[in-house]
C-alpha cells in the first residue's frame, strides 16, 4: 500500500519551472532514493512534501489523506550551539509533548550515548547529522524525509546510520532519502527515482538496476580478442581498457565466447560477470537524455 502518493506536483518560481508534473509513491516499509544532479529539484520536492515550500499544483497524500505523521531532515541541522544534545532535544520534545525517556532512547539509537552531555558547538559534522536524525525520530514518525543523511559521517557512522534506517524500514516506516553518496544509496534503497530537468525521468526497483550486467575479460591478448569479437559480430557494446574488455548486455553467452576466443588462438587470464552500479546506471540514463536533446 502506498503510504506517500504524489500526483502531478508542479512548482515554479516566476517563469522558471522547478518541478513539472512529478509523480512519486512510497510504500509502507520501503526506502526510496531520490537521485539527481545539483539543481535538479530534489530539495524543492522534499520541501513541498513537508510543507516548507508551497506547491503550485498537484496532490500530496499520506496514507490516503492530505497530512499525516512525518519527520524530516533537510539541509543543515540547526540546534542551539551552547546546549548539549540532550538539552537541545529536550527543547524540541517539550514543544512536541515527548517524554524525557524518549530523548534518552533516541540519543542511544543515533549513537550519541557517550556524547549526550557535550555541547553542540563542539560536535563534528557527523555527530551533528546524527543529532539531526535524532530530532526527526523524536515523534516516532511513519515517514522520514532525509536529505543527505550520510553527510560528514565517517565509515563507522555511515554503517550505523545505514543499519538504523534499515531497521526503521523493517518496522514499517517509509523513508525518502536523497544523497550524492550513490554507493551508499545503492546499499539501502528498494526503489530509485531519478529527477532530471524538472521531471522524474526514471522510477525503477534497485533489483532491475542490478540485472544490467557485463562480461569482463582480462587478457594480455586483449587487442587480439577484440578483433575476434568484432569479426564475429558478437556485440557492438564493448569497451577496451588496457588488458580488460567489458562486453555490455543481458543475453551474453559466456561459454560460446570462451570457446570462440580459444579456438581462434586467444588466451584468457580471467573472465567473470559484473553488475552495473547505480552510479553507472545514473550516468547512462542522464547521458541518454542529453543525446535526445541534442
């Protein structure tokens, strides 16, 4: 069931269109990635969802109704610099009618147990991000809207936040996440939406991205093998990088290629399939759009 449903969302500033008939949905317990280059409209879309920016047109519904329980972390998390993590969260908790026990639980959940009494001004960027996420979780929201949640985190912090978000999704929470850290997005999302030139140009399950694959052949005879492949017209989509050949496609017969190479005097040191990464998929889709525009 769709927890968040966005239909024909449009936003412009003067004559400049920022979002043009955007459609997007998130199921309960699903993590959805929102990808796009700088200026593509990701932050504006998130701000429209949470009401920080007024949309011109379109519908935004949460679990079938116009408004519901959500939390968001968009841009830099703002706190009182001379107060501790605990005292900062206590201020927000008092406004939101959240009990003190919930504050302590949240500090533990986001990994700030040992730093809860330190003032915000002395926090690293990663610690500030964790506290920002803690503020989002105070009211136990059903939907999380997160813009660059991995910003400033060291590797261990990234792993902790990734694990936390996965656990939140398992508990039934819906998560919309935007990040330039594509390898990390790839590890965590169920679905990706690519926004480009004011529109959602691609919405696809992450498993579909990984179905895209290539055959990698490593050999000192790479030039010779390339000649064999071209002669027999096995594929038009191949790349040669020093001693490595990559053949693109989902219907590659590796056994036939191996037999063909050896029967024509070629030698192979290593051969294997590799999945297309999210970064490669992203650049391919955006690149194709640019070619269509030209």
